C-alpha cells in the first residue's frame, strides 16, 4: 500500500472518530431550585445591637459579593498570618492539590486514545546457521540480521466510547478541582472558628480569674470579721466553698484552651511541640457588619460541594455512554512498515509492510456487558440523588447560619442586659450585707448570678464571630475570586 493510500485511510478513520456521534445521554446542567429565600418567611435585614464588644448590628445585603479572603474582614493580622501558614503547611490541602494534578494527568493520558499509537523498533541479531538442515553438515555460516519496523495501531472511536470515557475523566478532574476548593474553604473556616474559640476561652479564663480575686478579697474580709466576732464560722466556710467552686472552673477552661491550641497548630501543619506563635483574643477581632446573602439561584454555583456533586453526576452520565459503547462493535486497524538487512552496510535491505483491520462484536458474555450498563444507569441515579442531597444541605447550611446570626444578636443583647442587672444586684447585696440588712447567702447568690452572666456574655460574643464565619463558609467563601488553584482541564 502506498503512503498516500495509508494516509487517506487514517484520515478517514480520524474523521469518523472525531465527527461521529457518541452514544449515551448528553449531560445537562441541573436547574437551580425555584425558591426565593431561605426561610418560609422573610428574614430581618438587620440584627439587634447591644452596647458591648461585638454587639454591633449586622446588616444582611442581598447578593453582596464575597471576597476570596473573606477572613480579612475580621481585621486581625494574626489571623491572616495563621491562615497563610495553614495554606502552605497543611497536608490535607497539599493532598487535595496533588489529587487534582493526578486527575488532570489522567485526562491528558486518556486523550491519547483518540490518536494512532506509533511504535518504532530496531532488532539487530547475530545468527549461526546449521548446515545439516539443508543436507550440508560442514556448512555453518555466521551472519548478522538487522530488522527495523514502524508499527501503527489505531482504534477508531466510531460510537464515542473513548470520548465518553474522556468526558467522564474530565468531569472527575472537575470534581477534584472543586474538592480542592472545598478543602481550602473548610481549612480557612476551621482556622477562623478555632481562633475565635481560643479568644473566647482566654476571655473566660480572664473573667474567672477576676472573679477569683474578688472572692479571695471577700474571704479575707470575712476572716477579719470572724476574728472580731461579726460573722460566724459557717459564713467563712461558705465563702471558702464558693471560692473553691470558682477555682474548679479554671482547669476545664485551661484544658479546652490547650486543646484548641493543639488544633490550630495541627491546622497550620505543625507538630504539637512546634506550637504556633499567634495568639487570639476577642478585643483584637472586628465583627463584620455587612454580610452577604446570595440569591438561592446563585448558591448552587457558589458552593464547591454542590459543583463537585454536579461534576460527579456528569461523570456518571458519561459512564453510561461508555457502557453502551462497549456493547457495540469494536473497530481497530494496524499497519506496519519495516526493513531487513544482513548488516548496516546493506541497510535498508528488503522492505516489508503490512496493514490489517478488524471488527469485533461480543456475541455471548453471560449478559456481563448488559449488567455493566445497568450498573452504570444505577450509578447515574445515585449520583443524581446525591447531587440533590448536597443541594438540600447547602440551603440548610445557609438557613442555619442566618438564623444563628439573628438569634446570636438577640442572645448577646439579653446576656449583656443580664450581666448589667446581675452586677447591679451584686452591688446592692454587698451594701445590704455591709449594713447587716442581708445575710451572706444573699451575697453569694448574687455573685453566682453575676459570674454566670459574665461568662455567658463572653460566650455570646464569640458565637457572633463564629457564626459569621459559618455564613461565609455556607455561601461558598468567594473561591471564584481566587486564582491560586489549577483549573479543571
């Protein structure tokens, strides 16, 4: 066969491959849920405010865009620095990047199946002939044989099975890209929430320490009064008991602080003995007051987990086409061109060539291919249901975050009022006790109320920061504004 004829055959097969139809369903982008909000009723546009740290009113702005570095809205240099360390040192994030690179390379490798495979080979041999096989035992010549060849093999993708396989792998690579974005978002949100928890614990420890100092001073005054016979020993013992109960609150708080420090260190990719240098307190954090509320129709585009579930849905759709193509005839063509010579001086010697084509069709396989197709269809149904489940959870996350922020503000306002009332009640109880118009039990009860109110107020302040971070995470975290991850192929 001439080279022109061979080229014409290959061109025809490539045309059939690239221009032919692909069996199986063509994937369609799922429509966003047809809803207008995240609750049965309209949610308030502004939260309550209170005259305390982190008590600013927060405003929900419809369709406000989200910055890629949303954590910078807390205006904490220590927080920004720690997140930078986590993005460079966290092994989970590095593993997600490697998984994306692997998925991309698999797509590039699979695309090679659309083109012919060409293999060149050269085989030099040194042979000795036994003359007995031709009736001349004395004739034993030694000679060289050099064989060179060029083999071309090609499997035309007539029914699109290869293209569907590439489509599936590309969708899985797209899933890995969104899995990377989800890992990025989860990592940064975990750092923010852990930092807020550390700040809250430090404030609770500080508040408990202040209460301890006050109760210790009161115990000293009571002991002085006992020595002069103003109070009974029972009152002194009661005050000592209250002091020790307050002191018993410190170890659990210190334990939680140590654990959250270990958590932050691990998030930064460090061992516990390499504890991070950054520390956090609520006074150094700014509560964002302008909060985005994405339209429900845009949420499915913003959430990396939803986009990832859609990519898996797409991959499962393409796998149905692969299974269908495997049931149809399979085509292949091979061609070879070579030469044989008795030495390099005689090269190229005698030329040889060959070309062959084949068509195969499975006639009996105990319904294996049929069941493979049915399994692919079932996997497509599963992926569709998983996509819908992911969408439901995404909307639930946003609704939960919005509700939490609304009630966090109310809770903080109530806790701040409760602390002021408890503080005023304690002042009155102490004055009455000094004037001997109230007993020591009244003072202890007032101290307990004030202590609980103060700790509750610190926790309520921290909740506003944590749930603000949860809202940014629920809305997707603005990954579409970043360019520090590889795009899908």
